[in-house]
């Protein structure tokens, strides 16, 4: 059982940060929570940037380095670590 618990802890978030503008993180996110749907620009660790159009409210298992404030219409965003 100890192994299962360790795996579950490794996958769950242990911290969070509210995002309202362009934010560069010191570590990759484990996921992003979006409270109200809308557009969100993200940058992955390899430098690739994309905009997710009409991202649904809820949890998104995205490991990102930057959330961009340009054209950010999604709201109540929390980066989970």
C-alpha cells in the first residue's frame, strides 16, 4: 500500500497560484484549473506556445512554464503544482 500512496501523492497538487496576467513559473505546473471558460495562452517547457480557444471550466492536466496574459479571456485560473 505504501507504494500506491506515494504514486498518488506524486500526481496530486501540493500548492497553487492564482493567475490573472502573464505569469512565468519557476517550475512546471502539474495542472491548471479554469473557473470560467475562455481563451488561455500557454507556453510549454520546450518553448512551444499555443492558445486554447474556449477552454472549458475545470481541471486541465497541462504542464506549462508560462500562462500568457495576451487575449486571456478565461478567468478564475489557478496554476497547480
